[in-house]
């Protein structure tokens, strides 16, 4: 690992992420932990049924999974030609030009920070009733969120493989409980029997399906982070494709199975009313009838650990975005350095933790709702930002391979990326048209246009900053999107 010299003194902060730390299973754990399976099944799936009143969510997960699998063909093909912790930022820079790439970088920082910080609200709200049940003391949500914040901040400064091992333990238990719930649901069907009505493609051809598809898309947020860890992976040309395809397949299959199993247990005609009545408690209420309180209590604990695992994963992803931008001097150079002892992106981790602390304290002081206003709004806002990035990256992939075929097959250059870009563009349009539905507010509510407008403003400011760099610091500008090569170019010892 290369160190950075400052005068005659060796700086203890290194300028590169720790290589060869993660195999494909570890990267999959990071990706699936960001996807937060139990959080999605308990929260996103039940919210989808309650908000849209459409029962086709199981097939919606499969449809979105198919689109993202198409996207992944070009995504991992491009990854073979550049290992970079900046992921979307790098790909968009190399495909659509440096100004668009820098604009995308600003969008990415906002989106991933929103996703990560929003989880603190859900963690505090979900953990408080458990502590009350066990001790008879009802702590404020923000106190528990601050404890989680301190743990995440500490782990963010540690070796990435340590985080990976912890995520492996938490995720394995989480998925096991989901599968136990699914089996219990399918083994105890409602009067309608083991119906596959909600898995039928026809369930998608109904009014309001746009909101349903976007809710399904939110369940996949995090799948793209496999590339963020490419520089720390063993054999990234093999690890990244394997982790990406495996993650999309597992997410689509697990969520479709769970969403379908719920409709079997309640009957397709009753799932909407059940979800509206019980909310995020739906899966626990259904399971309690067949598995008993002990298993359900365990699942509630794992729901909290699911949120914690997602916080760790998004913290690591966000810190690496800061690192990638600092290394190329798009952000101050301090962000492009890592701890010599662990290879963790030190400044990026501290910046992300600082933002989390500010938000938790602000929401506590203002008395805002941690579950709706922090977690749900933050997650929806962040998820939409990631969708914008995926869509823009899909176009960048097509343009990149049109200019540089790079020995890739026609399927990887055109056959999969073009239909993926078209489908993702439609999904962005549907998301914008259904944003009030996604938030659960009335049409015309200012929140429904202010939140998407934040990304427009961030992209515009990013474009301005790109032109400032191009005119004032052409050497820095020329290395945007170059990753480790930019670090070498900026290092006076090379």
C-alpha cells in the first residue's frame, strides 16, 4: 500500500484503499445488507400493498429484477475496464463526459447520505419498544439512534473485511427468519388456497402500476454497490460480475417469494386491507398465528439488526464515494486519503458520521417523526436519487461502448444496455409522475416536487463546478474519472 509523503515526513494516512480484502461472498453481503431484506419485507412490501392497493407486487419485483439484470450486463462489462470506488460517478464521467460525471457525483453523495442517515430514524423507532418490553424503560428514539451512530462510526474506521464478517452474521440470520416466515405463510394458506394470482404478469397491467414499480425498485437499492468495492476485491474482474448478478437474483427471488407468500396467507383479496390495518407489523401479525410469539420476538430483534446492517453498508459505500472524489480533487484532497492501519477512507467516514450526528440531533430537537419524516421520506428520496443514477449510467454504458467497443460482445455493448436504458428512463418518468403517491401525500403537495428538485439543483451546481475546474484547474479536470491513476498523477513522489 502506497503512502503519501509530506515534506521529509511519512504521512501515516495512506492514499489507497486496502486491496485484496474482499471475495465475492463478502461483496454480496455488503450489497444485500444495503438492500436490508427484512426491512424491505416488513416495510416496503407492506407499504406497497397499502399505498397502491395493487396486489401485483410479487411480479413487480420480478419485472424490476429483469430490468436490472439487463442493466448489469453492461454495468459489469464496463467494470472490467475500470476498477474504481466511485462507480456511477466514474462510469458517467467516462461515458457522458466529465461535467455530467461531476454532476452525478453530487447527486450520488446526496442520495447515499439520505439513505444512510434515514435509517437512524427507523432504528430508534424500532428498537425503543423492544427495550421497553425487556426493561420496562422507554428510552427516546434518538438515544438509541445515537448509540447505533457511535457503533457505525467506529466500524467505518475499521478494516472493510471486519465489517464484511459482521454483515455476514447479521444477514444470514435475517434471511433465515424471512424464509421461515415464507414457509409458514405458504403452509397455512387462506381459503383461496395456494394461488399464484399475484405472480401473474397481468397483475401489472392496471392503473397506478407506476408507483408499484418504483416501490419495487426501492427494494433493490444497494445492488449497484458491488462496483464501489471493486478496488478492495480479490480479482475484481471475476468478483464484481459474480456479486452483482448474484445480488440481483437473490433480491428479486427473495422479495417476490415473500410478497407472494403474504398474499397466500391472507388471500389476494385481503392483503391490501391487512397491510393498511397492520402496517409494518403485517408480517409479524401473520407469523404469530403460525409460529408463536418466541419466533416473532426474534424476528423483531432481527428487524432492528437489519437496519443496523444496512447502516454499516451504506456508511461504507458513502465513505468510498467521498474517497473517490477526494482522490481526484473534485472534493478537497483530504477526502482522498485512508487510514494506513486499516485502509478505510478516514475523512469520508468522518464526514458521513458527522452528517448523521447533525441530523439525529436536529430531528430530536425539532420533535420530528423519526419513522415517517426521517426514515420513509429519506429512504424514498435517496432511492429516487439512486434510480436517477442507474438510469444515467445505463445511457453512459451505451455511449462508452459505442466509442470504445473494448473487445466486448454485441450483447454486452448494445443488446442488453439499450433496452435497459429505455426501461429505466420509463421508470424515472413514472417515479416523477407518482412521487406524491410514493410519499403518501396529496397531489400538488410541495414535498412531491421539492425533493426531486433537490437533485436537479445539485446536478446544476455540479455542472458549474465542473466548468470551474476545467477553466481554473485543467490538470485536475483532465483526471476526473481516472481513479487510482489520478492519485498517482497528483502524488509528487511519482
